[in-house]
C-alpha cells in the first residue's frame, strides 16, 4: 500500500472512531474532512448521511434514515477492512484504496426468484442497495462491504481492466475479500464451510455457471461461494502477482474469459480440477481438526 493510501486510511480510521457521536444526525455539507479525489455523484432521493468516504441516500420504502445514519461509522470501518484485504499480497508500491468518494442509495427490496441485494456501478462511483425498513443491520453491512470492495477493485485495477474482468475473479475476489463479514459460529468463513459441504455431497457447480442463464438468487449464492474458494486457491497456491495479471487479462464478464492458460500455463478446466483436489485436502484437514476437538 502506498503512502498516500496509508494516510487516507488513517484519516478514515479517525473518522470511523469519532463518528458514533454523529451517527444519529446528518452531517452538514462541508462538516469534517471528506476523502479527496473523484467526487461522489448526486443521486435521486433523500440524502440521509454523509461520511468521509460516501454519501448515503434513500428512496421511500427503503431502509429508514436512522438506520442508515447508524451505518455511517460502520461503513468507514468496512472500507478500512476491504482496503486491507485488497492490499494483502499486493506489490508495496500499489495504490490500494478509494480514488475518491462514492454515493450509496438504499432502495426498496426487490422481489422474485432473481432478486438481488446490491449492485455497484463502479465507473459511476454508485452503489445501489435493496433493503426495506426491517432489514438486519449486519446483513446490510456485509452486502455493502461486498459492493464497496467492487469499487476498490475498480480503483486498483483501473477502469478498462475492471470493466471487462472475468466474473469468476470479480465476484470471487469480492466474496473472499469480505469473508470477515460472513462467518459462522465457529469463526470460519461461511463460503469455506458451504463449499466444503457441497464437495462432500458431490454438488459443486461448474465454475463457468452462467448467471444469465440461471439468474436465481440461490444459484448466485452458491456460485459466489465457489468462486471465492477458487480465488482463495489461486492466491494461496499461485500468489498475488499472477492473480493480478490474470484479472487484468480478461476479455469480458463471461465466466472463464480470463487468460488462464497464458498466466498459469493451464486451462480453466485444469485449474478447476486442481482446485477441487486442493479442496479435498482442505476438507480432510478440517475433518481432522474437528475430530481432535471432539476428543
């Protein structure tokens, strides 16, 4: 992480620690420091909260203003967490961090089998979240952290590379990078447990599963978990430098569009087989650990 990013991160941390006193009210324009760089766009709706890094709006029927205001310091903490995860293993000279402020709008929840909870328009520095007044704060925060990770990916890899990034890498990295917001009672990342269980049942989906052909929320959850595990495998076994090269060498959003053979010397199918073998070793280790705890 570069010096500038470290300084901005420190400012965000100060804001996050000081913000609880202001969480119950809307910060006035110009009050307190604001993240330099690209400005947050102005969105339709009511401005409910402004923090160091984001402006948060709401539409009628969405999460209510007091709940959004209470999220203020948590959003800054999520950005810090996301930034540190994105910086993990990155070259020391890399510029990791938000290149400017972003706008978030809370909208009424979507309905139906293909409903989504969050959407990031990273080139517009805009995040849309679909939650009603009764939404659980921790669940909202986790999804928001995931969407903020996409904005950080765009600012790290650049607009051109991010716009055409293979969805396996795009969504897998964001799910992996926000695993701290989705842990089970034992402290394990939820995606790790789910993928291990699916492996045991023989129910893993192909990594090239298309969410355009099957848009169901349940399918999206399952394949995001698998993509996160695959990204973890690539980072753990092959390192960050090659992963970054792969991310920047994609031809479109379709699953499998990245240049796997050019970067790793193997096709995606071969890497998928390696990942499944790696998963079996991980699963065996988890079973042995669980057996030791039971004894």
